[in-house]
């Protein structure tokens, strides 16, 4: 996994799988992001995916 993988991780149609991808991404790069925008985007995508799963419950 590389920092540039974020667009691919956000594209999963399954929000539960997207949450797992994004959490792994943030765990892997959380302390060493070179691009602050990607870090913010990953957190926003994770929040959105969690909101989407809350609707399905």
C-alpha cells in the first residue's frame, strides 16, 4: 500500500469494505503522511463511509 492508493480505496461500492480499507490506510500512513490533503481526505472518506453504514442499520 502506498499513499497514492487513496482514490482506489475510496471507490469500493461496499461501505463496510471501504471502512476497512480506509482504516488500514490511515493506520499505515497516519504518522508519516507527506501530503496533508490526502490525510484529510482519508479521514473525510472514512467519516462518510461510517455515516452510510449507519443509514443501513
